[in-house]
């Protein structure tokens, strides 16, 4: 195996590990914040008139926080590309990283030849993290809807 190929694998897998851990921390912090704020619609929120509007607001805020988290993770990949000399400018590094992270791949930018494997690994990382985010939003929605149904039943 040539040295550059091994370095590309090593850097890519290290970044996947770091960003997955960071994503887990971010998701746990968002959940903890929701719990502490009472935004997960505990039973005491019976007095809230527009529970569906609150549910939409909570889901929108969670979505925004997850997008910010994804952006930070893509910027981390971009910083490593710059550090390695795999791409020339900060603008191109961020654009390439966001493009790879989202698996869009339409910018026409590419990494230096020995680092191209990292772009594919970043795409795999993005898919994994978007999957985790999707599961998290679904879990939040399920919890909110279950609580709303419970409140509706208790009013009858």
C-alpha cells in the first residue's frame, strides 16, 4: 500500500471518529437542554394552548442546532484539508467539504490526488451523521407527539 493511501485512510478514519464523537456530544447536549428547559412537553404543560405550535417550534430549533453541528463538522474536515495541503484555499476547502459531507458532489472541486479517498470517507461520514440526526429528530417528535396525545386524553 502506498504511503499516501494509508495516510488518507488514517486521516479520514480519525476524522470520522472525532466528528462522530462530537456529534454524539452535540445530540446529547441538545437533548439535555430540551429536558432542562421543559420543552419536551412534560405533563405540567397542560396550560399551553397551542401545543402543536410549540411542537413545531421545538422541532425547528432542534433542526437548526443540528444544521449548525453538521456545519462545524464539515468545517473541521475543511481545516484538515487545508492543513494537509489537499486543497488550496479556505473557501474551496469549505465548499468542497460541505459538498462531500452532504454527498452532493457537484462543485467540480477536487482534492490533491493522494487525498481523494478522504472525500469519499467524508461522504460516508456525512451519511452516518445525517442518519443519527434524522433518528434524533424522529425520537424528539415521537416524544412530543406521545406527550400531546397523553395530555389530550387527560383533558377528556
